[in-house]
C-alpha cells in the first residue's frame, strides 16, 4: 500500500457527530454498529434511502456495507452520501452474479470490470473495504488476491475482505499471500443469536489472525426484533413475508421468549440484546444491521449503548443453541 493510501485509510471513518465506539478493520476505523444496505436495492423505493443514510450519519454510524449484486443499492447509497462520502467507511462486495444472466466470480478479468462498475455506481474514487462475496471454485485464491493487491497499490481499494468463507478457505487464502501483499482483513459470515456455528472454528481463527468479523443477518432477518408473533403470518412488507422462511418455528419462539424476558428485565429490547451480544463477541468489528426507516436506524444505534459484561454474555449464551 502506498503512503498516501495508508494516510487516507486512517483518515477514513472518523465519526463526525457521535461518540459511538469504533473498532479497527485493518487500517480502517469503523463504528461498532454499521448499516447493511441490501434493503436499498431489494425492499425500498429510491426516495426512501436518503432519510435512512441521514439518520445513520446523525447517530454516528460510519460503516456502510453494500454489494454490486444488491440491484440499485450501490448507486442509491452513493447518491445519498453525496459530499459526505469521506466521512464514512464505504464497503462493497463483488463475486455474486449481477443482473439477469450475470456470471460473477473472482477471476482477475472479472474483478477488474467489477471494481470499475462499483466505483461508478458509488460515485467515488476508491472503495474502503472491497470484499469477495463468496468463494469462487473456478479461480485459485492466489489469482484473486494478486489482482486485489494491484487494486490496493493503484489506490482504487484501501483494504480487502471476504465473505462466506470456511476455516479451510481462510487458511488457504492466508497461505497464498506474499509477505508484503494485501491480505484479507475482514470476514463477513452469517452469525446471530440464532446462528452460532462460526463460534466453533471461524471466530477463533479471526481472533488469532486479527481479522475483523462482520456478522450478516445479525437480527435473523427480523426474527430478533420482536416483530413476528408465534402462530401468525409475517407482517406485510417484512423480509420474511417477501422471501419466505422456515425459521418461524415454536422452537425459535421459545428461544425468543427467553431472550426477550432477559432483555426486558434489564430495561432493554430484544433487538438491543441481539446486537449488544454480537458486539460483546470477541472478534466482531461491526454489527451491520439493515434498516428501511430512520426509526430502525436509531433503534440499531441504541444497541451500542449497552455493553454486556462477560458474565451477562455468558448468561445469554446459555439461552440460545450454541455451536455443535
């Protein structure tokens, strides 16, 4: 990484309006509560995006995560940020198919075209965290890492990360990196109070290697917000109503009842507990929950005000099914 790119990396992500806790992802500094923006492309109208972005910045959220496969999300996010782009850490992903008939992948040729497309859509001259959305079995990871290292040297990308990687895939990637080359500094995987599989191997690996862990679906597609009721259909407009899900089971609602009682006994909500528990998990750098309204953004931000003690973390662990 060049000196100027390194300087800009450290300048990126300074909170502008809030004292929200920040954590490190490589050279980047990110808010402990981030904003996932797949809703910007899949569930929201274009004019509904700006109020969500405005509220996030007002609450001190400086980490915004999107992907080129989230329909119009990149473009809408870039437009809503406007001149405030340098106040935030901007993360996007590549590798999943884009558009009808898209191929995706992680070949050097594809990455070169994908990064230019994302830069244009976001309206920026660099991407702070550029993440491989999923492993590409057709491309050796060394080829992918080589071109990503070039993008860092060219200052089109500040740091690189990966998503949906197993322990074996993380170790394969680390083994393929040269001593002075860019390496993955973050991992974005499915993790929540109802999905704790990564605790067994992947999270300890992230802690040991210094990778920042970014849980996606931290609220279990809304199940951990309290908006769903046992025995009733999902409310109109919710993620589970749109996409369908098999998680609305009596077993899960039994778990939710216990978690809700724990949170309310401490004057907190289930949503706040779900995010505070993630933030208290070793290795987690930022909890990137989605939101479709400014009110939801503010609810997410309030979760940063609850810091679970180790004893509380252990108590909550016992209320949910842990890794097998």
